[in-house]
């Protein structure tokens, strides 16, 4: 059965710097908090039972359309660890070596890295 582990770090940053990343029609929603997350997926049937990692950067935004406003997350960059898992229907891909998340439950710590 497929499963996933997630690790995220959130931090407050400069509002003006985040606003420069937004496409037209988008605005920052709430405080300028950036989330950097690492995920490791295991037992993926489309990878013959293997796994892959993902590292993403995102922050909360709103998009005002003609008739409604939608709230969500804007992800300006996403690194994928297994190109064979995601190469169809994608144009701008960033690949990285993303090993599994290292958990030290006894110490209450975890780490994720990418190269």
C-alpha cells in the first residue's frame, strides 16, 4: 500500500519579496508565511513499488477572477526526485536527488535534504 511522510518548515518573510513572485491577478493572503516541505512517497505501484521525494515551496494567495475569488497556495518552485514518475504532461521540471526523510523519534527531530 502506498504511503507518504511529510516534513514542513514555515517561516515569516518579507511581504514585498513574495509579492514580486506572484502572477497578475494574485495577491498574498494573510501574513507572508512561506512553507518549505519535503515529502517521501513509498510503495508507488507506478514505480514498481519504489519511492520518490518531492520538495516544494509555497505560500497562501488569493486569485480574484471576474465572478469569484479563490484562496489557495502558490507554489513557485517544486523539485521532483524521480523523473520517470512525472515526465508526462509537464513542461518546466526541476529534478533533484531527494533521499528519504531521516526521523529521530527519540530526539524528536527530522531532516530532509536535496542535492
